[in-house]
């Protein structure tokens, strides 16, 4: 059965088609860097599983092919920033990890993502760096980004403020 088409009309460039309840604040004392051994171990396991899943999902179902990834892989001795255009709710999550492999990827995200059922709890282990809401959070956020760059990782930024279909 064919899904009923939806017509969406934007009235401003700041409008989203998401539930306003998705607004989320980070908990007080949120830590952008996992420091205890168990969390770091879980992060490696969960991220490894995500890489395997993303390889299968992106290549077989989305038919993604990455051109020019060797340029990113050539930056072995430095951390990098990777800027992208966020057009797919799911596929864009995985593409940078495939493009920058074997570098570990950390992605700047909206705090609203942390409230997503199930996946929101996994995001810190997958490398999510939620945007802070205050000055003390900004200091920790920037320190986390500097740490990841010094570890020669990839930081992904989707600069647009909204995710619109297509």
C-alpha cells in the first residue's frame, strides 16, 4: 500500500517539523569525555559494532560509495574537522565514520538527540558531542574537542540548524 503523501509548508527558515517536546537540556555536570575504564571499553565495543553495521547498511541498502576518502585517510598525523550537509536522518550518521575510517569519529550534535529513546543513551559511547547551554559547559565541550583532535580523531560538524527532508 502506498504511503499517503504529505505536503509540508515552511513559514520561516527557523521552523522545524519536529515535536517541540524534543527540546532537551543536558543534565547538570554532563561529561563530554568518558573517563572510567568501563565506559571507555563499552565505547570501543559499541563503536566497533556501529562501524560494522554502518558498512553493511550504507553500502548494501543506501548504495553509498565514498569518493576521495583517501584524502582523509592521508591525514594520519593530525586530527581533522569534517563538515557535511545533513540531509538523511539515518544515513548521514554513518557516512563520516566510513569516510574517515580508521580514524575515530566524534560528531557535534543537538542536545535533543540525547533524549531519543534507546539510541540517546548510546550516543555518548558512539562519540556524540552535544552542544552546551552555558559557559562552563562550553569550556568542557571545547576541551573535549581539543582532546579528540590531539588524539588524531575526526570531528564531524553539520552546520545547518535544521534538518529538512531532501
